[in-house]
C-alpha cells in the first residue's frame, strides 16, 4: 500500500458539492498544506457548487468524477454530495486506493454502510465522516479534554439538542431555498440519519462507549404536510453498558435567532456536569463556543477561543502514516450504524411517511 511521498503535499479532490459543509472540509485541508487538485459534482449549477467555484477559481473542474476518484496521484477524496450519493462515491474512491472524508451522514442505509465497511476492509484505506458539531467546535473539543481529565467524574448521560433552521442562508451558500432533494428522505436518509448522527457521535465519545443500542426513536412531520418526505422533528434514546443518551433534532429554529440553531450538549458526570452552548448564548455573551462547568469546587464559564481543532491536522497525519488519530474507524462505523438503526426503527408521527 502506497503512502504520499513525505516531500510533497497530500493531494485531494472534492467530489460532490451539494452541502455547505464542503467549505469547512476544503478549507480545513488547505490550512494543513494539502494540494486541492480538482472538483466534480453531479450538479455544478447547485448554489454550493457555484460558490465553491467562485471561492477557488483556479481549481480545475472535471465533468467525469471518475477521473478524480480513480486518479492514482490523488490521496484523498472529500465529499459533501447529496447524502444518498456519499456512500457510492466513498466506495469507488476507497476501492481506487484513496482515503475518504465524507460529510455527515456518510451514508443513508445499512446496506450502504455494509458496502463502505467492505471497501475499507479490502482497501486498507479509511472512511472518516466529518461530525462537524464536535470536530469543528472548540467548546466541544474542550469538553472532551475536561472529561478525559476527570473533571466531572464518570460520564453517565449526554443530552444532545440539534435544532436547525430550514431557511438558513449559510447552509444554502446564499441560495434562495432548499433544493428538492432536501424534502425527500430517500435522498437525505431522514432526520435521524442526517442531523442526529452528530449527537450519536458525541454520546459515544463523551461517555467512552465503544458501542450502544437504540432504546427508542421517533420521527415526525408537523409543519410540512405538503412534503410528506420531509421529517422536521426527531428524537432518540440511547444506552450503552454504562451510560445513557437523549437526542432531539428539529427544523424549527425561528428567524429571530441570530444563528442557524441553538445547538446544546449537556454532559452529566458522577461528580459534576458540563453544558455547551455551541453557537449562541441566548440574551447573553456574544459569539459561540460557550462552555459551562459545574463540579465539586466551582461553577464557571471556560473561554474556548484558543482551543486548537485537531481533526484536520490528524487527518493529514493519518493519510501519511496509516493511523487513526482523527477518529477511530470503528467509532465512525458505530455512529452511523446507531443513527441508521434509529431511523429504520423510528415511530412515525404527523404527516411524515
């Protein structure tokens, strides 16, 4: 198995540009000195694809994505394609000897997950899913450090809230509205597969659980009766051998909030707790990354503005050294398995199909 020459940058291409998370993936790798060698996307006219082309105008576009997916001189493929396309793109890239970084959800069905697992096993390459609500949030990284240091004792529960705004312009790359695929759960995988995979990731990570089970799950459509393929509410209860988790996700964030969602995470330990207000402190401090710690000695807010984000440096290290420092492969598989099982087994309410 070949690895990049230490004397040259890691070469990567972006295949599938339908979600604005592509900006973070591309910028994160470029900041590590990687070489962006090409773009390809099923719909180059999509608002995200057009915005990417404007931001990096010197990067060549390829009508045939397979030229990038199979190019032996490319080390890594990133994808933020429509969710149902991410699994197949990853499988082709993996079987062509490339590592893959996929936007969440990395795939939308257990069958797709099985295909990815086979491709990883056969190729020896890695499949990393960008759980940006942990990897790209400084307060979430700091919370992991505090948990590892034992500041709140043994973690026994997480409560993860992932509200989103349907009309958020940042997620739309300035577009006028959500594309048709957004309202089709056969393409998005459903609200639990998509958004709740973030909270499942954090449940396993903060509780130190290698595996878990879905105790119960529900999806609903309460505000989009004309789009029954849309799910605008979801909840999941999780458990491992030593911890519990609750997840709530929705598309109800009102326009009055100054950001796309009041994402929160409460981490309950046997000797204290941590609360993250990731993106906004309601009627309080400006900005995001608000972390509050309560333990046996103090109640405090911790400034996370200088916390390093290790995900993208670790990815480059993993490409070069065949390691799993960014995120263990088994963890990524288990996150997606739990999210997909929760979606498959969910009770359905409202107008959802």
